[in-house]
């Protein structure tokens, strides 16, 4: 697919709005911003631009360092290196200049939180920055809506507790924010930030230690706290809303009791309409299970035990290899072939491969005309997915960057188990997801467990996107690859008709779609995609119809 020039991409009926939209575009290797009239708002000078919502954009710029840094008294380090520095734009103007920030979180027209992570010697732009960051580890800075740093030392912790009041500048915004902070002396504060004034109004408590939340009523926004004040005196306080402000007062007596989850559950049970108890005689369930005792497989049904003798060639295969007992009919392996044990009887081993495919199906493979073909069977051994595919995979693979090579790969998602495995045993149980991957002649498709077609067998690769979200972007969606291009499958909830809408964009993107902004700038149905190369570098932005926002 040829990359499409930017001019003309804004002639879309859906873009009419009072809010002036800006879209990142690329010239050469640099990003800038253009408006809806195709006029340049920000010159292309950034390595990356990410939309954070509203009129806020996070920028990344490359800065060349040529200096000497005093990292310790008398110890100087010469720096001749390129670093990435992040800044913030608001309505096309620089709000926060490029600095050693890892990223920004914007609370529109109230305040901005910036996080800093990394070696100060490698991320500081100058000696002053290094001196401020050195020895603090990860830290946060607080900026007001004008982009002014409210507390230059920074915070070890910075958390928004609640907002209240009505802004004098914008009636849709709150005036006050209650912020909880921790300084680098491990002291705690809870202060009221006045968003209109752009500074702290007061602190409800300051520089206290041994802080803890005794209890909280999240719905009523009431917090019961305990701490030691500056004099080392134990204090118990209640922080709550009162009219359009926050108050703090002494906690007298015990914390008011709240109904426990168990009490609420019992109340629901008491108020639940009575249902006539089921007559056990009306429903009789046949109980059966298999149990391996040394070299004998015991089959028990309705209290009657039957011994199934096993010779050295027959190996029973359990769903859980560590627990050699199960209620389901079994699989077995004999001299490289696989078969079933059903209703206590050993069936003929005529499959080249068998596995438990979830709890209601089997994955079966057999050589047909000299080629191994796979399909699925139900519990009665009836064919469900035809035995015509080169391979079948029960779970969706994921696209992610290899931590060692940094390259984009389609891999099985790794999930850490909380259970420590003492002994490694081969499992013949395959976990399944709602979408089953099928492969044939180098192509891939998706079906449901009942063989209902989801995506036709025509793609080179299909997987879930597992790259990290940028800003407020959506990152959990399916990616399609075909003939070097990429497409996506998006599932979005429609609040108007209370339905989940699935949208498929066939492979039209020349680079990997790593994230997208749904209804970009509030424009219904207009999605802006961030496209990356195989090394995870942002290459371009594109619309949902495949237009690449770039200039020659």
C-alpha cells in the first residue's frame, strides 16, 4: 500500500465541530500538528507526539548533550549523548518544556502530574536538574493549568483523593482537588489544591508520620485516618466533604460501624423470593470416575467398580497429570498412537494425536493422504471442526515486543502461575478461548468452538495487540496481517443501544497499528491509529480508512 499524503484527509462530514481539532502529522522523521484547515499549528520537530485528550499533547524530542556533570563532590562525568525529553503542548502551544519526564497525566484545566523514572545522570538536561533528582528515585511533579511547577522539589507520592466545588473559569470543572502526598523525608500531607488559583490553598495536615487509613466510606467520600503529628502525638481524624469544600476534624469514639459484605448478602437472601426445593427423586445423576491404582485403571459407575488392566504399552492420559483421577472419559497413548477410553472400554488407537480441548471437546489429528490434518470432536466423538487443518490452536496469540531483540513478534501470551510446579509433566489438556485459531496452507483464520466462522482463512497472522497503551489510547484489540499490511478488529460498547459493536478494518495499514484513539477529539466514528515499525518506534498516524497523515 502506498502512503497517502495528508492534504484532503480532513474533508469528512463527521468532523464539523466548534472545537478546533489538531492531528499529528509527519514530515521526514519529525512530527508536528495541523488543524482542520490543513494549516500547520506546530512545526514538525518532535520524535513523537501523543494525544492525551482534549487539547493536550505529549511530545518527545531528541536533545544532544555536550557537558560535564558533577555526580559527586569532585567527580565529573563527561556527557556526549542524545537523550529523549518529554514535554506538553496545550492548544498547540508549549505548556511544559521538554524535561526528564517519563510521562504526564492531565486533569484538564485543573492540574498536571508528571512522573520521573530513571538514572538522573542519563536523563537530566543540566546540573540543576541532576542535583534535584539525584537520590530520590521515582518521583512526581505537580504543575498547575498554566504549566507552572507548584513544588519544585517534587513528591515521592502524589495521589488525587477527591475533587469538589465549581471552577470560576469553567462550570464543568471542579475548583478544588484534595491531594495526598509524601515527601522525601517520608512525611505525609493532605492538601487542598485550588485549580483556579493554580496553587495549594491549605493543608489539612502536614509533615506527619505513621500514616494509615483506618477506614473509609468510599460512597460518602469520608476517610478515617490515624497518624503521628510533628510532636509525635497520636491523632485520629475524619476527612469529609462539607458543602463545596473539604473539612478535617477529630475522630471522637469508634469509627461508625458499616454493614459487612456478609450482612448485606444475608439481607439479600432474606428478601429473596422462596423457590420450591427440587425433588431429588425427579433428577438422578449417574456418577462415574476413573482412578489409576498402580498398573490398573479403576472405572467406577453408580457404585460398581470395573478393573481395566493396562499393559506396559498403554499409557492413560489425565486432564491433570498431577491428579490421576477424573470423572471425564479418558484418552490414552499406545506405541505412538492415541485413542479413547469411554464408558470403561478401551477403543482402538487410530489417531496420531489427541488432546482434551477445553472441557467439552477433543483436539484430534490424523494423517490423511500422508499429511497430518487436525480437527475437533465432541464428547461423543462426533466431528465438530472438520479434520482438514494443518494445526489448531485453542487460544489467541499476542503481538508484543521481544524484550531481548526489541522486535515485534506473534507469541503465546505468558501468564505467571501462583502455584510453584515441583515436577514438570506433559499435559494433554489444551485451554481454549472464545476464538479458535485454524491454520492451513500458510494461512490463518478464526472459528468458534462450534465451527462457526469468525474470520476467513486468508490472513498471514492474527493476534491480540499486547503493546503498552499510550496516553488515553485503546490498546486491547485484534490485529490482522495480510500481504505485509495490517488491519484491526475492534469491539466497542455503544451506550446508545447498549450493544457491543464489532468493527473490522481489513489490512490497509503499512505499519503495525499499536494503539488508537476512539472518537478522536470527540468526533463520533473517527478513530486515529498510531502505527509503529517492527522495533516499536512510532512511524505515522492514520485514520480508520487508511489515510496516512504525512507530508512529502
